[in-house]
C-alpha cells in the first residue's frame, strides 16, 4: 500500500464533502420545499398574473404582481353565493306558504260587482238594420266651435308674427 499524499487526501476530502453536501442539501430541500413543489398548488398563467388552485381545499386565488411584490386574493366562490340565494328563496317560499295557509288577507275587497261597460268609452258606429251601412256620428256644434276657435287663434298669431318680421326687416322697430 502506498502512503497517502496530501493531494490525494485533499481530493478525497473534497469528494466526500461534496457527497455529504449533496445528500444533506437534498434532505433539506425535501423538508423545506414550498407547497407548490409538493403538488399542493396548480398555477395557470392569466393576463393579470397567475391563477392558483389549492388542490387540498379547492380554493382559487388570483395572484398579481404589484409594487411591493406578489399578492394573491381569493376568487369569490359562485357556488357558495348560489347556495346562499337558494336558501334565502326557500325561506321566503316557506314564509309565503305560511301566510297563504293562515287565510286571505286581501284588503279593500268590495262585495259589489263592477259594471260590465265602461261609461267613458265612446259609442261605436251603429249598423243600420237591413242596409248594413255604417253610420258615423257627426261632431257636435260644441266640437265644431272649439276647432274654429283654435284655428282663429292660430291664424291671428301667424299674421301677428308676419307683421313683426316685416317691421324688423324694414327697420321700423
């Protein structure tokens, strides 16, 4: 057997040190590895940043980068909102069923029947017996007077306006 020289000893020490560091480093890495490396989170890139799914709990978060670093915010769970709304509606239905079972609570009920004809409704054109011609009622004298009064006022206003324009143009203001 040959005597161990210093170069061989140093090489052997360096190799053993490298092996020890590799083994201990992999053990430390296995113990302190982030949850994403252990498969807890699934990351999916989105335009705003990253969508993170927690595979243990099923919650989703959006992670975005801001001035101070990355921040993750939980995505609202639509299923929980739907369940809450269903619960609210079921409670309301039960309340309404209870009110309906308690009896009628209609206020303002009248015992008299409403008339079958509308008194404000205008008379329809009458059909003459035998000739089957439609008779159209003519306007009353009062209706004709109202129309004539309106037309007279409109005509006077138009004439007054024309006179004012003519005075303005001729300079006799």
